[in-house]
């Protein structure tokens, strides 16, 4: 995109806000978000990211995107990932390795079941959420 | 039948030891027995970090948080919550007690003591995609500052917010901006301190890796406010990922016209350059940092003149820490009054800590100021690893002090930490347990300061080395009580005579530990013993003849052949040969070897 004016920026924000909110609503497209801070990468987040792409391909799943983010703050259980798929609560998994990836794809993404022993609680409340303005 | 409820049972070690597995099994059995086996899924999770209240069971999607659950509660949880859809009140965490504590932040979720302002986007957005930052109200603050607010409005908002610099000293940010703004000069600069050199600190690195745009936006707002058109980010070369993300973010911002000439058509020009540091701790000191940006050797300079008056190339320069910058856009969008309600009167807002050491859940933690150390270490950090006893926590890195168990309930803010002989510093928090020797830790920090001293002034250069020599004496059993008086005298000279805060604060870990752990120093000086078994010259390894079965494992492991004994006979260690490596102790399966 070329340089924006104020109006362009506002229009872009409004458009993207809808996208980003979709993550928390029904009927969303699925997303797998990998924590790729230095801590995550050091404990194998890159391998996990690659493995997700491979596994999703293998099962022919095309409506789930795989994206990266920074440190979720849960450094003792890196690599951490968040799985957001329709009709399921948003879940953070920790200590994810190559083997766990396939389990998550098969059980969580395809089977709508949570995966034992890897669920981690969200670290904090979000000031940006809709009710954050209280 | 589709699954409609998920029951999460904490499977962390703390909860596991209080029968969480039995709870898990009972829930499975009850769900089956009550005919909802295919409508709920029971799962075991990692630790929730709230072990004090364990075992914990959480039910989704309602997000009901049950604490101190017993195996026999499973029946009621299924029949009431799952079948009738009513929460089991008596097991719900008592929100009221917590509400009082956190009443200032009404939207905080009760069991989550963390509250994210600085890290609001970390772990949520893709840091390499500017659109995601924009979607989360990114660059909205800049819009306001460019089109709706005067520079004085911005400073007034920061003043209402009460934001204090997060780089360590806690200087009011509005005042620094105002000083720089008041200078009459065509050319001014904005600078970001991302040097982050204390051992155990990685808050700023993570912020830049996870949300680089917030720092860019904060600096641009400052540029507009004080009348500067050029910014510098000084970051250590050891942070390649943070540097990469910053470069990507700056390129995207330029492409969108959010950096560069005529930002958003407002007529305001501002751009940022990255300057790499070589990783010297002293280069985090503001005057040394500015020297280094100019291409000189990074040594501290006398102040005044302060950087706000004469900074980079003798021009007025506004320097803030990464975390300070990250707070700015939020304050502008949400308002200073909103920010001021969070935290304490002394220090509004939150603080990011890098929690490390002997704590179960090490990690990045952002909490409202005023949270206690106990809450951070036990509730968020999950307590001490391996069920050991807490000994001390060091905040403020090599400039801070050791805090003992007596002071764990101190609310943390700038004033609170100073009052107990430590300081906020940049936010490293290193937890020690009974296995750590206080004298050894003090020596570690002092050693760091001595290594990193630039050597420009005598009190720091000579004083630091002399203190270190005294600590060497203590840890090798040659200390005397006169040495304690010497420590006090030398420390005083360093505090008043050093040019920069590195030298002024270097004695802090030593002084604070002398105050709170006098016993442990006494043991080293008088008894010539190290109670934690860390100081090699003061310990001996001995084999307990009652426990030794003569398996020979230790003798084979000992690298210097100090252990003798025949098969199935008692073994002994020759102390004159032993190098105290501890290999034997680790190898004995019968717990027969101990340190004295
Ligand atoms: C030895 C030494 C090291 C320092 N290291 C840092 C650092 O790594 N990051 C930082 O922001 N401030 C550091 N400071 C503090 C800076 O001098 C300065 O106070 C701070 O960057 C100002 O920003 P603030 O007002 O936003 O806190 C250090 C100070 C000293 C004396
Ligand atoms: S106090 Fe130490 S680090 Fe600071 S200027 Fe003096 S010698 Fe250098
Ligand atoms: S390893 Fe333990 S039991 Fe075996 S010989 Fe050494 S002290 Fe004795």
C-alpha cells in the first residue's frame, strides 16, 4: 500500500478490527498461533510451526491459518501455541513438540477434543477486549 | 452428540500431589454414570500457576473456576454444573476477598493477577504484520496527537497518568518530556534505551519481539510533542530477533506513511534509526548510551547538563526505556485518568518482570504496581521448585538488593522496594532457595559490576575490586569482623563518590544481604562454614558409614581418585585430595554422601 492519509488509516483499522475480532467469535476460520519469541524459538517453536504446516497439509485442512506471535510470557512451558477453531474454546497449549502437533491436529482441530496434559491457562486479562473499557 | 462442556483438571505437580488424578478419574466415571459421557470432555492440563488454591478444576465455556476440589466433589460438579447448568457456589473461588485487593482494576479477572498494558499485544498479534497492530487500536494515539492534541495536552495527559520511567530510576516521564520540549533548539532527538544488560532481564527484548510498533508509535508521539524529527533505538547486537522485527516494523510503517515525511498528511516528519550496542552493561546508563550512539567509547559523563538539555551531539534529547515507550500509546488512547487508577499512588500502571531462578513457572509477568512479591512468586510463579524453602529474591539486578521472607508482603512499587533496601530496576526478579549461598550470590553480583565498570572513576574501579577481595576472603574462610566495617566504609565512598549509578549502586546486593542475612555471614566468618554448601573452600564431603553399602559407584565417578574402599566395605573420602566437585554425591543411590 502507498502512503496513507488519516482517512485511509481509519478505514484500514475498521476493516482489520473486524478480522481480528473474528478470532473470538463463532463461525471464525481457524487459526494456530505459535509463540515465536527468543524463548519459543530456542525451545523448538520453528520445528513446531513447520510441523503444523506439514500436518495440516497431510490431512488436507485448508481453512486453518498458521501464524506467529511474540512471547506469551509462559517461558517455562515453551514452545507455546494457541489454537482457535470454531465451536471450541480458545486454548493455549504448552510444551508442544513435533509429536504433540499431530495429536493436536487430529484430536483438537479435526476431532473437537482437547488434548490432555498440554493445556496452559491464559496468563492475563486483556485490556483490549470489548469489555476492557469498563 | 457434540461436546458442550470441557472440564479442565489441573495436572501440575502441586495439584497432582493433592489428588487431582483421582478427581480426574471420578469426573470421568461420574460423567459416564450420569449419562453425559459423550457431552463433556474431561482433560488434564498443565499447571494453572495457582497451586496455593489447588486442586483446581475449570469448566469451559462458562469459565467457572473451582478451587480446593476434592475427589468426592466430582458427583456434584457433574450433576449440578453439567446437567442442571448451575455453578457449584461453595467450590467457586471467593471473588470477594480478591476484589478488595484489586478493586482498582475492575476488569481484571479475579484469579489472574496479571494485567497487560505493555504486553497487550505480545503473544496475540503477528509482530511482523502492521495490520494486526493497527487493528488493535494501533497508531490511534498517534492520530490523536497529530490532529487533535497540542504538545501541552500530551504532556498534561502524561502528568495525569503519573507514568514514571521504567528503565530503573522511575523519573516522571512527563517532566522529562517537558524539559526537552522547553529547550529552544531547531534540532532535538528522541532515543530509546533497549540496552537491557542486567543478568536475568529480558522484558524489553520480549516487548520488542512481540510488539515493535508500540515503541515506534510512542517515540513518534514524543517527537511531535517535543519538536524532534529523528529518533534512535539503541539495542544490543545480541538481540537479533528483536532487531529484525524492529526493522520489519519500521519498513512497514514507512510504507504506510506512519514514519518518514509528512506523516498521515499532517506535515510532521519523523524517522528512526537503529544503533547496535556491543553489550556493555554501562552503555545502558543514559550518558554513556548517548556517547555510544555518537560513535564514541561508552563512558558515563557528569550530569548536569542532562540529556534533555544537552544530549546527542549537544542537542536536547529525550531518552526513555522500551517499556516506558510501550505505555505511551495506551495512555493517549485510554486517557491518563484511566491509567492512573491502575497500580499505586506512588507508581501508577503496571510493571513487567522477568521471573527466573528457583521458581516453578519462570516467565514474563506483567502485574499492576502494588502487587506483592508473594503473589508474584507463589501465585503466578507457582512457588519454589522442588518444594524447597524460599530464601531470597533479588530485584533490580546488580543495582538492587536481596529481599528476605520477612518482606515478601511488601507491595511492589518504586517507593516500596527502595524502602526495603532494594530497587525496581528494570524488572529482573531472581528467586533463590535454601540451596543458594547468600554470600556467593552477593559475590556474583559484585563480580558482575566490577567486570562491567568502565573504570573512569576511582571509587567504582578501586572500591568495587576491594569489596570483591573481601568477599573472596569470606568465601574462603579468611574473613574477620573488621572486614564488615571495611565493607561499610568502602560502600559509602562508592555511593557518594562514583560518577554514575553503576558505581553508586554496586554495593547494594552486598549491603542488603548483610542486613537481612547476618547469620549466614557470621557462619562464614566465625564458624568457617557455608550453610548452603556452596563455597567450596568451606565444605567437606563425607560418607555416612551407616548408610554406605560399598557399591563403589562414587569411587568410580570421582575424577581425582579421592575415594577409597573395597567392594561391599565402607568407603571414605580423602579430604586432602577431594576437589569438591560433588560428583560422588550425585552418584550415590543410597544417600550416603553429604556436605558439611
Ligand atoms: C549501569 C546502568 C545501566 C543501565 N541500563 C539500562 C538499561 O539497560 N535500560 C534502560 O532503559 N535503562 C538503563 N539504565 C537507566 C538509564 O540511565 C536511564 O535512566 C533510563 O534509560 C531512562 O529511561 P526512563 O526514564 O524511561 O526510565 C541504566 C543505568 C545505569 C546506571
Ligand atoms: S561509577 Fe563506575 S561505571 Fe560509572 S563512571 Fe565511574 S567507573 Fe565508570
Ligand atoms: S556410592 Fe554411596 S553406597 Fe556406594 S560406595 Fe559410595 S558412598 Fe557407599
